[in-house]
C-alpha cells in the first residue's frame, strides 16, 4: 500500500523519463544548427506535442489535481498536430526547395477545432468545479477526437511514406552510374514502424467500446502511449544523430592524404584478378587463403584492401558475390535454378547470410530485387549500408571526413571546464550564490514535505474519490451550522435508501481504558492502557470502504457482539506478539469483555480515520446506556459518523440530489420542523482533512487549504529571492566578462553557444546548491517533524520529493540563468573588445533596483505577516476565557457501575487533601472540542427558536471549581439527574430576553429531559477555540454522562497536591490507570497548529532576511570592487569616511523604503484574511508596520554599511597606483 500522494508507479517513472528525453531531443532539434533545420523545426514541434501529451497523462496518473486543482485547464492536448507536422518534416527533407504557403495552414484547421472543444471543456470545468477530463463535453468529444487523431496520423504517415518513395525514384545517377536510391531507407523504416504502432490503437479502442463500454480507463492505454512516445523519440534521436544533415548539399571536397600510386596500382590489379579468377566463389575463402593464392602476405593484402580500396575483407568479397548473384538472376540461362542455388554457386554458404548481405548491399531482399522491372537495375557500385549511413545526393560532392570525427561530448566538456574556471575565479560571489540557493532550495523542500504530507491524507485509499462522509447541516431560518456526525438511526436508513452504495457506521470513543488480563488470571499482572484515540465501534462494511491488510481474521468477525479487531502495534503492546493476539480477551472500561477476532496492519499516519481498536457495532447497541447510543433522530454527535462509497461512475451532483431527497423524507417531513430543517450532506473523503466547517475529523489535526497555499507561496517567494540574488550578481559580473565574450564572438561562437555556456555555469552552481540543500534539509527534517505534525516515516528520498527537487532545480536554472545568458550573449563584439560594456549594457541599474525592491518587499511581507501571527497567538493564548483554567487537574472517571459507585467517596477524600480548593464532576472542561447539540423549545412554546442549543453536563460544584460568574440567579441544586439548568448570556440574548433576571424561572424543553426551569445565568465563557463564536449553552447535572472529575488546586502547592491526588486515585481505583491532566494544557492544544505555523513563519521569515542580506552583501561587494578607483579619487579630493559610507548606503536604503511601500499593503491584505478565521482577533496596529520597516532598514544598513565602511577605510594610494 502506498501511503502518500504521488504514489509513483513504474509507468509514471516511464512517463517522466519520456517527458525529459522527449523534451531534450525537441530542444536539440530546434536549436542545433543544421542544413535541414527548417525541416527539423517541424519534427521538434511534433516531438513537443508528444511531450505535452505525456505530461497530461502523467498528471492524471499521479493525481496532480490534488496539488493544483486547475492544472487540467492547461492546453496540453494537441493530438491532431503530430500528423501534419511529421508530413511537413518529410516534405522539407525530400523537397528542400519547397516554400511554405498560406494554404499549408489549412492542414491545422482540425487542430483549431480541437482547441475550440477544449475551451468549451474549460468553461464547463469552471462551472462544475471538476477537471476538464471529467466534464460531459470531454466524455462525448474524446472518443470522436481520438478517432479523428488516429485517422489524421495514419493518413499523414501514408502520405509521408509515399513522398519518400517518390524521392527515391527521382534521384539521378552520378558519374559512376550509382544513385544510392536507398539513402532514405532509415526514415522509410521509421515512418512505417510508427504507422504500425498507431494501428495498435484499433484493438484497444475496439475492446474499450464493444467489451468495456468506455470504462476501460486511461491506464489500460499506458503501454500504447509509451510505445508511440518511444517511437517518436527514436525518430528524433535518429535525425539528431545524423552527421551534418540528411541531404548533403554540394560542398567543396575536403582534401585528405592521397593514396600512394603503388597501392592504387595494386588495388586495380587485385580487382582484375578477382574478376578473372573468380576466387570469391569459394565459400571457404578467407584473408589467409586468398593471400596464399595471390602470393602475397596477409598484411600486404589487408593493406591493399583497406587503403587502396577503402573496404574491409568481407565487404570486398561480398560485393563480388552479390554482383555475381544479380548477373545470374538476370541471365535466362539460370532461370531453372532457385535463388538459394544461385547464392551457393556465387560463394555464399548459407541462406541467412545470403539474405542479410544482399539486403545490406541493395536495400531489398533477393526476391524483391528479382521481381522488380529490369529498368530499375542500373549497374551498381555495391557496398554495405550501415544503419545510420549518411544519405548522399551526389556522390562526387561527398565530404571526406577526417579519420577522427569530432564528438559532441568535447563541446560539453569544454563548457563545463570553462564554467568551473569562472566559478572558482570568483569564489566569494559563487559562495554567496551557492549559500542563497542552498538555503532557498532546502526551505522549498521542507515546505514541500509538509504540503505533500497534508495533501496525501486518505488518498492512498482505493476509490477515495467516490467515498464520502455524511455530515449534518442544520438550517435554522438561515442560520447554518454543521456537525461531523449524524443521527444514529440514520445509519440503517442510508443503507436502505442507497442500495447501490456501501454504507458503514462508526462511533469514536475517547480516553477508554483497555486491560489485557494476565495469563495466570491474577489481576496484579493485568496490563492497563489508556487509549485517547483510535477506539471505535464499527460495522464490518467499513472494510469494504477502507482498505486494510489482514494479518489474521477477517471483517466478518465484526458481525458478532463483543468482538474486537486491533492493529498490529496494539496487539504487540497488549500481548507482546501479534501472532498470539487472536482468541485473547480484552476488557474495556471494566464494562466490556471483548474477544480479539482479527489483527490488521497499522493504518498509515496520513489518515483522518486512525482506527486502532475496532469493536463490533452491535456491541454499542447492546451497551447503549453506557456508551450513549441514541435512538432519537433529533440528536447528533460528532463521534457518530457514517461513511458511504458509491460506484465510481456516479456523479457528485447525482449524490447531492439523492441526499436532498433523503433529507426531505427522513428529517424534514414533519411540518412542525419547517423552521429547523436538517440535511444530510455528502462530504468527499478527500475534503475532510481540509474543511473545518463540518466539525473536524477523528484524526489528530485539520489543515486548511489556505494554510497550504500560504506555505507554497512562501516556498515560491524564497526560491524567487534566491534566484534574484543569482541574477543580480551574474549580470553585475558580466561586465568583467565582456572581453571574453567579444573574443569568443570574433572566433565564431554563436549566440546559442554563449547561452549554453552561461546556462552550464548556472547549472553547475544550482546542482551543487541542490546537493547542499538536500544535506541541509535532511539535518533540519527532524526539527520540522517536531514542529509541523509530520509523520516520522516521511523522508526526503521518496519519489514525490525527488520529483519536486528535479522541478525546482530545472526552474531555478531557467529562472536564474536565462536572463544573464541573454544579456551576456547579446554583447556586441566591437564594444566588448574596446571595453565599452558597462552596467547600462547589462540590464542597467534599473533592473537590479527592481530585483532588490522585489527581494525586500518579500522579506517585509514575511516580517509583517509573522509579527501579526505572533501578536494574534499571544492574544489567543492570554485571552480571558471567562473561567479560571489555571491549576485545575482533570481525571477521567471510570465507566463501570462499581467504579461509579465509589466516585462520591473519592471526591470527598480529595476535598480533604491539603491544597485542594474545590472538586466537581462533569462531562468535560468549560472549553473543549466536544460538541453535543439539540433542538429545543422555550417556555412551553411549540415555536422553534430557529437555532440549536449546546449542552454541557456538570454538577453543582462545577461553577465554583472553574470560577464561573453568575450575572443572574444561582447554580442548580445538587442532583444525579437533570431537574434544573443554568444558561449562558448568549442563549438569553438569542432568545430576545433583554434582562438576564427575566430568564429565571422560564423553562427549556429538549431531548427527553422534559421542561427544565432556568435557575441561573452565567457570564459568557469560551466553550471552544477562539476561532469560533460563543454558542448558546445550557448546563445541567446528569450522573450517567459525567466523564471526569476536576480538582481545583492552590497554585503554590500544585505539584505536591497533584501527587497526593494521584496517590488517592491509585488507592481507590487500583484497577484503573491514572491519566490526570491539567485543563490549561488541554486548552493549549486547541492552538497547537497555529503555534506551529507561527514558528514556521518565524523560521522562513529569517531565511528570507538571510537570503536578502546575502544578495545585498554580494551586490555591495561587487560595487565596492567596481568603484575602488572612484572611492580613491573621492578620498584624495577630501571626501570623508561618512560621506563614502552614505554614497554606498543611500541607494539601498531608499530601495528598502520603496519595498516597504509595496510589501506592507500586501501583507496587511493577506494577514487580514487570516485573522478573519478567528472570531476573536486583534486589529493590526501601526506599530507592526513601523517595526517591520525599522527592522528592514537596520538590517540593510548593517549589511551595506560594513562593506561600505571597509571600502571607505581602504588606502587610496593602492587603488590609484595603476592609473
């Protein structure tokens, strides 16, 4: 099971390799100077369309839509273009004189129609929110377009095929009666092979249409796609590997050392002897035997054949044999002899050797050659045709290549050597570039680790796109609220209403005690464990929705009561060995005795359903009172959830309509509920981790998409800043390279070669920086895992991270290298050699000013954003919650009846301990993540108030324990059941009661509690995190719902008293593990993610400042070197040190102020949006922006001032000595 997004398959690796190789050859064909460059441009475009096609296929395969929801709207599909482009390539090859006309554009009319359909797909994608390949238009048009593309490519390949044959027939003979009519054989074969591969589409399409009815899926076509792309790459590689060009124009012959006259005479003599004596007819003839017959030494004979005749022995003999076969094939006297007989008489010793040699010499098989008309058989100068032989139009114009051909690797080796020298010559600037890029790439990698992990939640589940969680939407006259849970009776109702889907219900339990009994039955040896998460009552259908690897047992075990399935880690923890777990018993909360019926592999950490202990759902029903199983449709709990998996072909719009119909029937059929409607809403599994409005998850945290977008933006900005450093320093340094560039241009270097040289230097620095970045990221990864809730199993060396690294490296090389390369390659050689290149010629001061402003605008954006985040979190952590959370120890209560019976005596015992101020029983703390809500009626009215109330169970001492303040009335009387209740200010206000005292004595009716009078009104306190507004609340006692005891302790005796409480618990409840915790610590966990993000923002703000300072330092250092003589002259003329420091500093300080003017409004806009996610928030004051600009100015001044002061204090004599 692949647990993370970008679950790379071998096919995905193949697609990725195809993309990079194809793109490489496309660029090579485009930019390589060549006599056939015009034709190669068409082939490069054809290759590029295949690359874009592979990008689209790869994006669909790896689920790129999870990262970039709108990526499918990129124009990547040009399936109607390869056919015409290949045709024009062949046309330009075979007809070099052909000039393109406007009418030729008509070949691309179908492509325009395809793009028009794509525009319609985008429009439908925008309106429906789906990917373009999931729209109805795509489903309707795609089969037609595929068929048209198939016809188009096959037709154009056939036309190209005929063009090549026509070209061969039109070739003229040369002076030796030789026309090389097979010179285009390589292209002839490749076109034929490509056509045959395209024909393979027919069986795929036929099977998909007739058998699978268009449900085969794109992955079934992957082998065909790879074959087609591979064939195109082979064609491009073959074209690129041709020396010079395919058709060699007339060119002056290149002289080479002439063959000695003696050898020429011996060569002519050898030919006459071979023709007269016919030695070649001897099938056993060898170099040694022929030398013996001729009376020569082996060395002398070899020398004559190799030097005088320019052949090897086998080719020399085989030419005569093939010529003899051709002569006899034409002679009617040999018509009665088979071809094999003729071959054997001519000196061949086997049929296979004969066929192979004959085809190499003539380009045709013996049978084909014999059947051709006689007029097509001129006297041939037979020779071997190599696979990549150059195609020659006129033999006498053939360029005589030197014996040792140049290799392209020499050029690249030279590039790297020169690039390395330039890097080492400027060590300080190279170090600045490497440091900035390494830190930037490392930061980008670390952010990507976080983003990838968060986006991967539950995407490893098969069919996750068709899996949903059912949540409850409550509409009280326009007041919309959501709950992650659903009414418990709805589980069976969903199963009946959606028979085509798989439905599974679960109910999460928190803080339960699991006891693994000792093998000898002695309670002393029992192992006790408190499981805060991961315990659930679950139906067996859950495993039809979520995949699991079963180590023992099966899902059917959950059909019986008191059965439990545990994961491998829990089995090892409970029993020491998971293989011994099945059949053993576990006790939960001293209420349930459970039999282990199965063991599953641990679920991956990136899931919002982290089940560890799964108890059969029927067990929950049988223990309804102990575990709060409700049979009413009106009550919802976020712990009771329903998951449903629909068939893959069911659209979400259809699901939404069915859910609406279900809701109207099950929830809203009663006319009395008109003002309080409820709806079941299908929330996609892939959206659960990112949407807090539906009530959170059962996992450890929820992440908003905006947070991930913010982190991704920070990564992008940091990379841009590092690239800006490189651009600034590279363009500044290019002034010193003007003479080098001028000399290279004078000696013949093209602009493309200079661009390649600069890009090579950039690539070396970026690759070295990337390697260093990986080391830095690997060192920082443990810290990241600690502060960002990332699983320990995540590493840098997984396919997704490596793909990100490759993309970042490529992006940085292009971003950092292209502009300096263009600048350097654009120098005019005359100006460069006269040393007239200055800053204005390399983009001017203005460009560097823009880039510096951009850098510091980004830095100030991050500084201001971090400052606001820190201030908001400080406000949240220190805000008045409306109750006293300090020094309150909470201990979960036992759930069994025996344990419950001893609670009152335990409470009384705790109250006698020194340092204890108060104690109370409750379901939870005043602020908690538990939300139980209900509809209600006020003061005997049958009219729905239009909103729900939230319920909190607490005894009468709860108000004293947490210092809750009454604004009217008093606490309810001590009781084990609900007889009276207390409400909060918000509820009174929402009921329209102006004075709190007026609410006293009024009644509230909800659930099965009847009419309960209000005895008091408490001041509002925060029931949830500061992100949410205070909810209307009722508080009442209920013994059966009490889950913890809260103990208020004197702050000065906190540690000692807490130890005494623990000791008292262990004596009173030896069968229960002690799991006390402090309330303020549990409340702090509400903001754990925000605090982590605050720390992350701080770290990356510092990184941004560091990169900015590096760039600024590098620029100032370079300016100091360039202006050394100017500074010397100024000092000679009386300039002070402070004036010279001011000279260097003023420009940059002004740029920082300009950056602040740009960055500050943007930071305010972005952070104001973030603050809106909090119901209670700060208002960013002027001090934040003043602190940001002051910090930036100080940092900039210290960075510039150090180098400026050093330049100002330098001895002017040294700088002017050379003048």
